[in-house]
C-alpha cells in the first residue's frame, strides 16, 4: 500500500541520515524519526477515512440496487408450478420461457398473488379450493373437464362416432354382454387406463370384474404399411373451449409401427398388434426408409407419399370425421 511504501522510504532515509550524522547529533536524528512517524500516521488516518467512505458508498449503491430489484420484482408477473417433482428438470424449458417473458416464480403454498399456474398434473381436484374463485388475470394451463377427452377410458366409452365401441367394467357389463349377443363375431381388447396389459381376449376369458378397466371393440382389418400395424400421435394445444379453438403442430406427426408384421395374425403375439416401447421407427419401414433418410421427408410426409402411391387420399377420412355431426359428451 501507499503507507507501506512511505514507511520503507523513511527507513531508507533514516539509514542514510544515520550514516551521515555518525550518531554525532542524536537529537536531530530522533526528531527526524518522529517527523517520519507523524507523516506515516497521517497517511494511515487518511487511508482509513477513505476506506470508510468507499464502504458506505458501496453499500448505499447496493441497497439502492436491491430496492430497485425488489420494486421490479413486486411489479413482475408471477407463475406457479404444480406437479410431481417439478424441480427435477423436466420443466426446465418451461421455467426458462417464463423467465424470458419477465415472470418470477412464486410459491404455491405461501401466496395467492399469481398470474399463471403451470400444472404438469391435472390440478382441479387437489387444488379445487384455490382455483374455484380465479381472478380475471389468473390463468391455468388446463381446462376443467378436459379429462373427458384426454382420459382414455372416458373418451372410449363416450360413444363418439369413429371411435370403436367400448364398455366400462364393471359398470357396463350387462351392456357389453348384450352387444356380444348382437355381434358374436366381434373381438375385444381389455385395457386399463394406464395403457398396460392390452391383449385380445375371447368372451370366455374376459375379466368382467376388473375395476378400472374397459373393453373396446378390436378393429381386425387395420390399414397396414408394408404389413405393419401402426399408431399416430398428433401434437395439439387447446386455447379455447367456447368457441373451440385447437392448434395443431405442423412440424411433424409421430408414427410408431409394430415390431412384427400383422399377418399371419396371432392374438397371442402382442408384437403384431400392440405398440410398445420397442416399436419399429419410420426409418426402418422398407417403403418409408428412402423417403425419410435419403429424401429428408418428415414422418408425416413419408406416410402421405406412401398412401398416395397406393392411389388413396389421406385427407378424405380426416375431413369426413370433422364434418360429421357434433356429439355432446
């Protein structure tokens, strides 16, 4: 520091004076040492005062910044997160988007002052007391009652056209038996709501007492691609119920193919008609491989090109479905 350098200079001068005076004038030497010490003391006092001033100025500015930050936070919109293990990382991108739009995260337990509730799980049962009197500026990323069209069992038993007939077990057991008597040639698959344990059953082997399951008519003549049965996943978002407003992600559609060809059919071999985690991807289906891997088609475009090559039209059944009479569920 500056005081240390001055002290060193004083020591050097003292040595020099000592050599010059040869201890012949001790009064002059002592006076000179005292003078140097006074200068050093004055410099130390000055440095301490300067450090105090800087400390006060720094903390004053820091306090002002904190006050500004607190004021900004008080005015910022607030979002809440609800679900299992919301901080495990699977909602990372959701949190980042909220932050980019100026939102700060609040506590679901501590505050009722929030603007958006982002619920990973369906919130209207467990959070009914919080959500029954929403303020005009508060929004939730779910619609009450949407489970009737997103829950597999509720949707299947709603008797909507174009959905194979289904029966909830055990509540609709008698209706199922009457339907089997009327259409004895029909096949059924028994499903649980978590999409596990799907298997074609005969009437004799059906479990009509399995609570929380349902039986659905099996479509035994499906459209196949190179002999493989498949399912389709379309990404959508509903932004309004009345009027109904649905946005569809046009980037691509998910196609999943069974790992084994459908024919010769064997109901005991689930790989022929059940889509599992080990499904066959688009780029391994012979007629789609070149379209997808070499020509750069998407899954949807590869499928559409294949259908057109057969002289069929993809859009006709889609339009006929949407143009049918609306059904209340």
